[in-house]
C-alpha cells in the first residue's frame, strides 16, 4: 500500500481558495526570494571595505547563499511533501526575513555570511509554490500558473538589480536588507491569509541519513566548483573536495536505492520524462547564467577597451530589467503552447530561442540597445523553458512527490549555473587583454562564453528530444474529495 495519504487540511483552509489570489501571492513570494540573489551584486566590490575583510573572504557572502540553497532545496521539498507544503513555505520565508535582519544589522564578515546563508535556506519557495498550485488550483489553471511561478525567479532577479543599485548608490547599504525583510514579512502575511494547506501528504519517516549524505555531497561539489578558481583547479583542496563529492554521492545513491522511504526516490527520478527533464535543466542552467556573467561586464568595462560600454551598475540593472518583464509575458504564451502542444514542444522551442539569442549576441554587442534586445530574446526563451519544466516533472510523478521532485529539478538548474560560473571564470581569466597594466577579459573571451551559452541551449534541446510525449499537457491535481485519509497513488 502507498504511504502517500491525503491528510485533513489545517484549520482555516476549508474555504475554497480563490485561484487568482493564490497565484498572485505565490508569485510574489517567488519574486521576493529571487531578489536575494541579486541583492548584494551592486555592493560586492565594496564589501571588503564595508566589512573590513579581504576580498577572498567577502566572496563568501555570495558563496554561502549558493551552498545553503543547494542543501535546503531538496530537503525542504521533501519535508513539504511529508508535513505540509504551505507550512514549509512559511518556514522558508521566516528564514529569509531572519537572514535579511541579520545582514541589516551586520558590520562585519561573520554575521553577513550567517545572514546570507539564512537567505539561501529560503530557496525552496518557488518549487514549493509550484507544488501547492498543483494541489490547490483547477486543472485548467495549472499550466499558466506554474509558468508564472517559475518565471518569478527571473523576474525578481531582473527587477531586483536596478532597484538594489539605486538604493546602494543613494542610501546606506543596510537598507537593501531592511527592504528585503519588509517584503518577506509582507509575503509571509499574505501566504498565511490566502494560500491553503495541501491535503496531499506523504507518510513515513524523514530520511535523515539521506539528507546528510546529499548535503555533504553537494557541499563538496559546489565548493570545488565555486572556489576552484581561487584555490587552483589542481590544488589538493579542490581535487580532494571533488573526489569526496563523487564518493559521497555514489554512497548516497546506494543508500537511497535501499531505503524504504528515501529523501529522493531515485527510481522515480530514473523515469525517462524526469531524467531527461533534469538533464536538460542542468544544460539550461549553464546557458541561462552565461548571459548574467557576460552582459554586466560588457556594459561596465571602459569604452577605451573598444568593446566595453562604460556604464554604471544602475544602467546595467535598467538594461537587464526588461528581460524580467518579457519572461513574465512569455509565461502566458508558454502556458498556451503547453496546453495546445504539450510541455515538451514548449521546452524545445524555448531552448532554440535561447540559442538564437546568444548567436545574435556574438554579432550585436557594441551598443546598449543591442544588449537590451539580446537579453529580451534570451529572456523570452527562458520564459518558455521555465514554464515547461515543472509541467514535465509534475506530469510524471505522484502528487505526494511533487515537492521533492520540483525541488530536485530546481537544484539541477542551480548546479548548471554553478558550472557556468566556473567555466566562464576560467575562460575570462585566460583570454585577457592588457588595459593600462591591468588584465581585463578580452572581446573574444566574451564571445567564447556566448558560444558556450548557445551550445548549452542546443545541448538542452538535444536532451529534451528524448523526453516521451505526454498524452496530457498538464498534470491533474488531486480531487477535492473527502478530507479523511485516502490513498492518492502508488509509490513509483
């Protein structure tokens, strides 16, 4: 018998939710959480002075968020399936607010790293929100709503950069985090008042050994990838962490296959639709992040280089902001295409649009409007792919596993972005030009990164062709039947 049970809803959730309100609140929560990823970008060059620390140490203010997010996302997703997705969503927002408050009070390195790590622990908000939508919304609303929720990641990042730059340029940098805390508190109250708790729960015990193993493996892998450029790719520390990651993750996989109640059901993950969607997500993570590394640098490098545009960080944010609006607009188009042709076709089209954007960027990179156009084209492609990925995942897993499955897919994209950062860092460090005695990334170096971005999108296209066609474009949500415990599906 399955251990996935539909549990009674929590008190106060018996009133049927209003779909529009639920979608709006969850999308807002996703945007608020994604803001934290761009929050410190405008002040990164100033952090050594602001925190009285070395640049190599202040880099941990960014790395800590990455590591915490990687560890928290699959664990919180599984806890959401077991104990309530809304409950874990609220907890994630509390962690975001707590981290923002700590950073808002920080004047030294350690509290800043602690606060940024707490913010990173909130990264599961988007996959949890998508899973709540599957449980709470009518079937005909799922495609558009999940696409909008997925797009909130890009929307928050794109809109957050100019806002953060404007605040950092005109006021004390601590205000960045007070604003983040305020927005998080607003999101918490709205989720508490409007979003219902899901009746769908997975029974059993939490896989503590599996969670510790996955966390240790991911930490080792991401530390090696994110810090390898600083430590040296052939250093003992980097190679040791890389080896440890392989050994730990293999041991973790062995444990998960033998555990009666695993943190990640690897047999479900091995289903072709889930497997190839996750593999495509890694390639997409590489492709999507390449733009975030190239365009800001091109905009900020001095005009005297011959290819830099000499713009401020505020201008960078304003150039990239339209991308977020395009992603939001494309979420509706993505949903319509998914309903008509299925999420696989939507994903394939999205990857080709992203690849075309990078191809255009190779020949159009000398004017500000060139980069606005390119970022919007790539943003349109991302809007298509972000809408298709959760639909593909939820179409292949049991309703009691959506939290863990969506969280794992989000983690795959995060791994791709980490790989992109490492790869681009190596390329731009090796392909340089001399500028007044300083080594700056060369124009050809940027073009190579763009080629890699296009190639990664085409790789995602190739992988996605192996995804089986679905008979239904969107997953069916659980029925609003009796609230007594009933079976909702067999374990995969």
